[in-house]
C-alpha cells in the first residue's frame, strides 16, 4: 500500500451519504440581509509544520453555501462519505453529490495547490436563507487530515460581511489511524469522530508543535457584489427532516478537544 495522497485520475461516483441535517431552528440563523451576495473565496495555504513531507500539497478546496438545515462537517461528529473521501484522497466527487442532495444554494471548488504553499480562489453566492459557508481541503499527503471551516455566517443582522479571514488548523476526520504524513493506509474501525490535531492529540505525531495550534493558512471570503432583486426562498427545515443517512456519533475522542481549538471554525454563528 502507498501513503495516501491525492487521487489525480478520474473520480468514481460513489453512493454518497447526506450531510447531517439539523432541523427545528431558523434556517437563516437570524439573517435579514437583502438580496443575493456574491463572494470570492480564497484559500491561502501555508506549510508551517517544522518538517513538512517532501511532496507537501493541498487538495482542491471544496465548499458550499447552505442553510442551518445542513452540516457539512463538524467537530465531534462522524465524517460523511464525502468528507472522508476529501480527507483521505482529495476526491471531491462524493461531497459534491452530498451538496446537491442537501439542496445547498451554491457550491464552489478551487484548484489543486502543488507543490507546497500557495493560493487558489473561486466564487459563490449566499442569501438570507442560505448565509452559511462550509469548506474543506485535504492536507496532503496525510492519512485523513483536513483544514476547513464549518457553518460560518457571512451575514450579521441585515448586513452582508464585507470580508472575513478564517485561520485554518489541522483536523483528523476519524477514518484512518495513520499517525504521520506518509503513513500507510490504516482504516479506522469503527470510525471516530472528527477532532482537532495539536500537541495533545493521540492521532498524530506530525503536529507536536505546542499550543496554541499552528495555523496552516486561511480561508478569505470577500464580498464582491449584491443583487438586491434576488432574495431567495426559505427552504424551511421541515423539508430536511427524515432524510439524513449519516449515523449518529457514538464514539468519543480519546481525549477532549483542546481549549485552544478555534471556536469560530467549528460551529459558525448559529449553534
């Protein structure tokens, strides 16, 4: 077996499990901003670990604008098949299928960053009913490690955020038990919940960099325009109920998440 890196061939379309759907709350997290806003997404990736692998790179960052009905990935929950594929191989086919099944407003994908550090960008739209953005990219090569943002709201009250910069940290997807960047495939059975990687984590020997965790770059969201004639349609959480196929998280992390984990990247503005 070879160490996990990006799959650079045609992707196989697999049966995708839906992202977890959270119902019974305001789908727009209290957003009252008018119109449909277009944002530029930029991923600035930086290898800040003391000894990066010789083939260090980043997978195609992939994300979506969604309502509070949908959780793409989240600390202390099990990864969907799509998230697992991104984390283990960089493949984005399954997670894009999950986005479509969850009826997200828009989705986006950046370019492969190879080799080492670099940046890539894409654009997407949000509205008052779908003001949240989630995105992730594989730290490559690695067993199942990602950087990402979970349900970050680009709306505050009746205003669209002009610019947001989200520092990125390493996360373990809980699907492979390798401990370093170039570990051989070692599937985790049963899967563990997603958890942060830092010097206290038993899931990695590659991030013994102390606390607080070392940032691996940032996701930058910049508003580029607002179309005031398009307000969108409320998806209503009742449409989301009883459609999830992801099992509930029953396996707890070996150690609790460190208190230094960035709370703004693991819950967004709508708990």
